C-alpha cells in the first residue's frame, strides 16, 4: 500500500452516546463527525472566537423565528451581549411585540383547513396560529405610538429604540425590542415597509398625513458609519433575507471610506436555502468573499439547518461555554436615545458617511 | 372488484414526445402529468384566466433574476401588459440598470476561486460574474441622479419612475426600468434600503445631507390605495422575498378600507423555498388564505421550480396563447409622472388610505 | 478603470421572448442565462455530444416518474436509442407495467384526506392516485408470470427482458418495459426487492417455494462486463437513488479489469436533492470524479430541477435537434433473449468479470 | 373582540436559555416552539411511546450516516434495543465495516480539488474522505468471507448476520454489524447489489462462479413474516431511500396474510427530501396512510433535518429519558444463526408467507 495521502489526516470520530450530556458536550462530540452536524459544532467554535476577539457582532434574523418560539433566545443574546447589533425583518419584531404585549402565538397544524381559520380570523404561519383581532389591536397600538413622534424622518434604528422603550415602559416584559432598549443595542429593519410594523406605522397617516417618515437611507449610512468607526466586524445570520444582505452591505459601503475595513472577520450563517438558484439567502460565504463582504481569511461556516433546531442547541451550549469570554469581552458601547446615536462615544451620523481619511475625523 | 372510487376520475396522460413542439404545446401536454410539471402547466392556465378577467395583476420578483438573464422577459411582461404593477427587490432593478447602461454580467462558475475573483474585483452571483468597477460607476450614476431631485420624500414608486425615465433618456435601451417608464407601469421596491440602488442613493448625501428621502411608508399607502380603488387583484410571485409579502399586505391593508376587497382572485407563485421551515418565501397559498391575502375561492398554483427554467417556458407559451386576451384585456391605466399617481383617472394618495365607505370618495 | 478581468469574458445574453418558439429554440436562448436554466440548456448540448460520440449511454431513473406521466418519454428514449441501457427503481417499472396493462394513474391532490383515500383503497403518490385493487391484480399477474420461469437464478436484466416480452405479447402497448423488449435494450433493477415488482415476484413462492430467485450480484457482474467490453460510457441520471450509484459502480468495478475504463466520458444529472447532507442522490459530479466514477475531463452538468419540468422540455428539444446524430449514431447492439446476453456479438457473463488483460479475451 | 377561536388553545412557549441544559431538557423546551424544532421534540415523545408499547421497532437508514460519524449511535440503538430490526443501504454497512476493521474516514472539504483527490486515490463523500486502497482491501476481505459460505442462496439478513459474526470474531470492535450480531438483531439490505458490499460479494465469483447468491426476494418474505407473526410495528426512518419503502412494504405485504396488521402504529422520519417532487424519500407520513403503510390513528412525526444534527440530540435525550422504558420493554427475541430465523421462538420462513388464517399456524 502506498504512503498515506496528505488528504487523510484527521479521522472522523463517531458520536458516542452517553446519558446526561449537556449541550456543549453534544456539540463537542459533533466536531469530528460530518455534514451539517460538524458545521453546527464549528459554528459554536466560530462564535466563541468572535466573543474573544475585538469585533462588532451583527446578528441578522429572517424567517418566522419570533412567532416560532425563538424570540427569548434572541433577547438573551442581546441582553448578554453575545451580539452588538441586530438586523431584523419587520415580522420578527412585530411578532415579538405581539408577545411582549402579553398575547400569544398558538400551536397549530400545517394541514389546517385554512378556510375555517379565515372564517375564525386566525392567521397561520405553517404550524403556528395567531388571532387577527389581536394583530389589529397591535397595529393600532403602533400607530398611536407613531402619532406621538415628531414630524421628521426617523431611521428605523431610532424608531425601534423608541418603540422598545415605549414597550418596556408599558409592559415591563422581556423580549427582543425591550432587551435591545435596555441593553442599548441598536436594531435596524431595512425592509420595515414590508411588514406589519410598517402597516401599523402607515395607519398613523389617517390622523396625521405626515406621520411615519422613515429614513431607510439613513439606516444605510448609520450602519456603514458603525463599521467605519469600528472596522473589525462579525456576521451571524439566521435565515438570510434582507438582514443578511444589509449586514454585508454595511461592510462593503464602509470600505469606500475606511480602507481598514476588509470584510467581516467571522461569519456564521444558519440557513435552509441553497446556493444553486442564485438567491441571496442561500448564497455561500465563499461567494461573499468575492464581493469583499467577508475577509478571505475569515473564520466562517454555513449550517444548512432550520434555526428552530440549530439555535436552541447552539445557544444552550454557548450559555455554558461563553461565560468567561462574555465577561472579558471588549464590545462596542452605544447610546441610542438621541437622533444621532454614538458608538464608543463617537457620533454615528445618518446624513453622511464618515471619511476615515479625512483629517477632521 | 368494487366500484371505481370517486377519487379516480381523470387519468394521467403521459407526455408524448414529438419533434417541433412549441412552448404552449409542451405545456398543454404537461397538464395531465404530475408534480411540478403539472403545476407549471396549471400556471399557464391561471395566468390566461387573469388576463381574461378584470383584475389588476401584480408581479413580485426576488432572487437574482436580472443578473441571471430574465430581465427582458420581465420587460416584455410590462410592455405588453401581462402585468400591471411590479414589486421588486432593489438588486433586480440594479442589475437591470447595469445592463441597460450598456454593461454586462458574465458567464462564470459556482466553483470559482473567490479570492482570485476578489483580487480582480469581480463579484460573483452563483455562476455569474460582474465588474465591481462598473458597479461603482453605477452607484455614482445613481447618486448623481438623486442629487437632481427635490429635497422632499419620494415613494419608491415615484423615484423609480423618474429613474426609469432618466435611464430611457440616457440610453434608449430596453429593460425593466425603461419598459415600466414607457408603459406607465408602477414599480415598488419596499426593501430599497437593502440593495445597491439604496447604496447609490445614500451616496448622494456626501454632497447633499438631505438627499435621498425615501417614503417607504408612503409605498404601503399607495399600494393599498391601488387595491382600494380597484379591488379585484391577482398575484404572480417569482422567488418570494419582500415582494411576495408586500403584494399580499397591500390586499390585507386595503380590506380595512374597502370591504369589496377579499384577497387576490388569482395567484401563481414560482418558488424554490419550502413551507416547512416557516419562512414567508416558501409559505403556501393555502396559508395565505388564512390571512385573507388570497380569496378562498381563488384560482391558484405553486410551482416549485427555479424561475430560470420555469419562466422562459411559461412566457414563451403565453406569447403564443395570450395574444387575444392581451388585445381585449381591461387593465388599469396609470399616470406616474407626478407626485401623486393616478389609476383610471383617480388620484392614489400616499398620505392617507382612501376610505371606500367615505361618501366623499 | 483597470483592464478587463480575465473572468469577464462571455456576457450573459438575456432571454428574449418571442411567440412560437420551439423547445430547442427555447433551450438555445437559455444557454447564456444563469442558474438552472443555463444548466438545462447545457444538458441539451452534453446529450447531443454523447449521441455524436461512440459511447454506451446509461440512463438511471428514480422517483415516481412513471406514475407521474414521463414513462412514454423514457420509452421514446429507448425506442430511438437516445440511450442504450436503463437502470431503474422497481417502482418505475411497476407503474409502467400498470399503465401498459391498460390501467391508469389519476390526477389527485397533495392535500387529500388520506384516511378517506385509504377507506376507498386509493393509493396516493403526492398529487397522483391509483387503485389498490388494480395494484393487487398486477401483483398476481407478475407472480403468475414468475411461476412460468425456470427454477434457477435470473439477473434482473434477464427477468425484465422476459417480463417485457410477456407484456408486449399480452398487450401490444407501448411503455418502458415493452419498448426495451422490442429495442433489445437491457434494463437493470438493482433494488428490485424494494418495490411492488419484488412483491409480485415474492408471491409466486406461495405456490412454488423456490420461485423468484433473483441474481442481483449477477447484475453487478453483467453491468461491469458491459463496460469492460465497451469502456467508453456516458451517464444520464434522473432523480438519483440506487440507479445513480449502480451506473457509477459499473464503471468503477470495470476499471479493475480493464484499464481502458476511466470513468464516464459524459454525465448529465437532473436531481432535486442537494449535496450538503451527504446523500448519494444529491452528490455532485465533481465528487464522482474523486472516486473515478467520472473522468476528470468529462463533459458534465447537474440540473437541479424536477424531472417533470426539465425532461419534457429537454427531450422535446432533442426530438428536433438529435435526428442526424441518432441516424448516424454508433451504438452497442445487444441480444437479450438468452441467459447470457451479448454486446456487439460478445458474451456478457454474469458469473465472472471479464479480464481485459487476459489473453483469452 | 369576539370570543377566542377554538384554534387558539395552546400557546407557544418561547425557548428559555439556561446554562447546563441536558439534551432532554433542551428537547422538552422545544416542545412548544414551532417548525422543525417542535417536530424534533415530538419525535422524542413518539419514540418514548414506541418503547413503552409492545411493538416491533424497525429502523431504516439511508444517506452516508456511517461515513459521517453516526455509526456508533446506531450501534447503541441496536445494543440497547431501542430498535428491533435494522434496514440499511449497503453503503452504511460497508462504511461501518470499514471502521470496525480499524480504518477511518477523514475530515475533508466539500470544495476539494477532486482531480487531486482522484490522483491520490482518495474518495470523497461531501466533506469526508477515505482511502480507495483501504476500500479495495475491504472488498477483498468481503469476497474472501463470501468464498467460505455454502453455495446456496442467502437472504441479506442471514448473510449480514454471518458477516457481523465474522467481523466480531476478527476485530472484537463495536459497530453496527457487530452490535447487531451480538444483540441478535436482524439487518436487511434490500439494495445490497447497489453498494460496495455487493461489489465485494461479486468479486468472489472470480474464484467461484456460483458464489454470492443473494435471495433478496427471500428478504421480502422474511420481513413480511416478521410482521405477520407480530403485527404491531413502528417505523423510524433516517433519510428515506430503499429502507423507508422496504419497511413499509413489509407491513403492506403482511396485511394480505394477517388482517390484524393495520400499518405501523408509530412512525418517525428524519428526512431532508421534500414531498412535492413525488419521490418516496420525501413523501409524507399522511401519504403513507393512504397506502395502509401506516395506521390512520398512528402517532407520527416528520422532522425535516439532517440526521447529523437531529440524531445526536435526539438519542442523547433518549439515553437519559428512556432507561425505564428500555428496562421494562417487551421486545421480540430473535435467533439468527441458522438459515431460518426465529422470532419469539417461531420460525420465520423465507420461502413462503405465513398465512395467519391458516389453521396450521
């Protein structure tokens, strides 16, 4: 037999069953298996590395994760600063607000009789139900909040901070929006117009025609300025969608103004979409490197899995293994209560990109 | 043997091969086969029914369809009024603009060396390449256009109409934006902040801090007012994403103000996502009925297929079979050149929902 | 702007809509688009090249393609010698036999009430129904045929040839089994025990305990000997499954005995499975090269699509474009009527591999 | 607000993060979330119910699970009688044998240079490598074992028992084949001809032309007789493929001879394929009910997930929660060492179906 190939170096170690294993022990035993199990174990390691490094960690969140029971995981990640900035679809924030307001989603069936649900004013998200009446009440609650705002443009970051504050004062309950408010973690929602949050905002115009001016272009500028000020970043993406691209675009845009930006240093994505139809949600992290969204030397991993399986296991493990890293972590500090947010004491404008080569900066 | 079951009524008719079949003959022979082939044939019939009925037809477009070579199909659908209103991701409009400006995307490989591409400033979308230098030039072109606008909020509908006009005057070339401009077909882009169109707009702020005010909430109001004025609608969705939800939300929102709205009367979606992870892109049309997005009596079909296979075949068939319907079609007429668009001569406001029960309307 | 990158050579040419396009014109216009549309157009070209070259073309067939309305396409491919050897799941042959015997599958719904179907003895394959009573009659018909055979082992190749002949004599109808019988095209069914064909065979044992001896190991030997005798091969795979691996394994096994075998020269696979879960059905053609299943210089393409969409379009195009190639094609000639089949006049044994280095050969 | 709908009964309970959670605690907290996370938690409960009931539990196994590091989980399930009968693809048994013989699979990359791997004789399974030289040695080892057998037909069940015994005597190592040998748990491999096990067997014919007679039809009869003798069954399926159908077919076939058989009483499937392309691997458990494969009153769940993520978590939880059930479990007892196996002391023939209505039985 010829000499062993250089490709045959590190043996697979089959997963050994044992009673009483904790989440991190399970993931540790998955590190030397194959396919998506190995990738999930790698995600655990990459996230640990992010926490030990001096990087701003973005979390992107698409898919019906709040309705689907993961909102308190995200709230936990925010409160304990596993992440520094959330980019979300409007729906995830809306369904979070729905529960924080004391209402619920319900166990349902994907094989429901949808005409019967429609007759009962019950809305279905795959195997999960909610009351349309309660949704309408949410919309009114949001529109009344919007009517209290000044008649000027708000970035989604500013608006969502204020909304989170109002929600906290009203309910005192834990959730994504309230956790972000309390932890001073910014939330961006680039596609806010495509959600029930947006619908609620729009209804404020019935009373005030100039209500609900959302400066989504300001969001682009602000998010890039975050990266210009603090060029080392990491990206964690659940489900793809607009948050995935928005996080990447912040890095690409920032690089025009600060050559120290070189794409994210770390990337984890947990997605169910596939690359071969060309859509952004399923696009590979390698592809992201061609665009400069991701450093060509980054630690990175894609996990092809439903977040409702992967995230509970992954975050349960981190809750055990990341304590030291979280305690000693160097993370950015934000203030979000005024129109111009700050990062580590520096203003983050929404009306122009900071130019790192400008001596005034 | 017992009597034939009521479930065994219409036999499958196997596809018979023949030389020289045209697209519509192929689809006709697929009507009595199974699985997604049958669904694609059904989509052909449902679209024909839409054209024969008096409905406003929305087309949603997500995924890299413009970069991937389908933009002239969409332009054809607009120019010949197979559809009445386009809802698109920003990327599809950007890649359309890229080619209309005389540039190209290029054949590439999904197994490329992305570090080599990055070094060459080549951006990859699965198996398709483009020049980052040309993209930067597009961004500048867009920002210079934005600098010519008034310093006031624009809905994406108004902005994209003006952008299409500028593009047509500059290039005289066919594409999605220019076709929509010429045919007076509105385009909405609810997630414009999450795209290179948005990035181009944002760069105008370097010269003019108040440039690029996009009224995405106005888009919600305008799109709902379209449906309030003309309550019978149809939805065609390619790829899901924000356009899919935006089209549905217009119907849901409209129903609050006009009880004659009862969800889309027809729906075709060509998607690659699946329902069982709970995301909106893959959600079924049955689920949409629970929300009232779709009438419980609608003609509808989901085709689980890549649009780059399904759409060329489907539209080639329609080009043959839909001529009469297109000629006699009753479609809405828009004017888009001013801040307030009109549909069939009636103003479509972006600052409040029209109330159909209001005697003033 | 710097010099054009070497990666930017061949522009995408958007698909241009036109009435009356035939299948091959549609595929020609899809050659310079992206994603799976381009891949399907490439499959058309690769298959044309196979036909123009001197190769034995294997077709693998998994998934419910016969029940789903594609069986006459496969029969056409056999009769006109687009292919030389079929490897199929048992189910596809069974559902072919079902229709050739004059029965039907029926249009159904994927959202059926399966308890009601069960009560009516109707079996469902996604959106397609069939009568369990008729299936039971098929099983008896098969078992009665098996009772007429000699009490000795039969390869599936021999058995299916005889079954096809019996079916042709009984019905005179076109189908996969009868076309293969008439065209002297061998069929292998490596997983025959996992199908209703196998169930039918097994029932012959109630009368004859030694009936139904199937020499599936002989199938391995025979299929490898085909390749040992005629080392240049091509592989077309629909749906993956056991046929995909069996075709590859024939090549790998043959290479031990004839160094002129170097993996398939051409490969087309139309699959819906993905690579990243590690299963064979979704595995890439690149991966196949590591095993030597496929030549590293082969022309090859994977099309990620449902065969019920891809195959009607692809074969309709070939029916137009492949006529000359089919007429002048150099294809292997088989005799299948005796226990030892022949290829181009040479015996193909099932009881030992031919050794190409053996001077007796 | 109208009275609460009957559809809104059981609220979603968001997953609450906590350090140190064990596998079963994680799954318990996933029971009231949504999508595939909920389904995995349900699979845990359904499996527990199987163990508490008096049913024969079949496990089907397809996909590269042995190469991918799950073989010791399956060995554990066999040794501790979480299952009673394994149905596997040949590849999973082959890769198990490979490691039990003291060799390894290796960590690799899905983006490998496959031509370089081929040059080094390294075979790739997605992200996992193995030595072709070692595989050839396995094939010889298998063929030498086959040469020691009698020249008569063997069911795969008998052959694999003997192979497991030979492997255990040779190596004394734990694995699927050796665990099944030691625990007297039968293994069926209906598609043995489509695997390297089959290739190894076939090579025995070079020395002994009548070696390797595999009675796959006998497997059908034996597996149905198991169910005829013990009509209450459960099915656990990993990955679909031939094992999924073989397990179902045993039940369908058995029902002809014993009306007490009414389809499986419990079913869990962990699959990545989807239903809408019509293939058996992705087919729903509801569809299985139409065929009578599954009782219409069965407890059942489909988990759409990669088994390399789902199985480690699920079996780790069962290792904690199933101890009592395993201890008191009423499971069938087999003897496998002779040509005719027994179940609970009764002979299980392979040459005719037992007829439960026959007074001789």
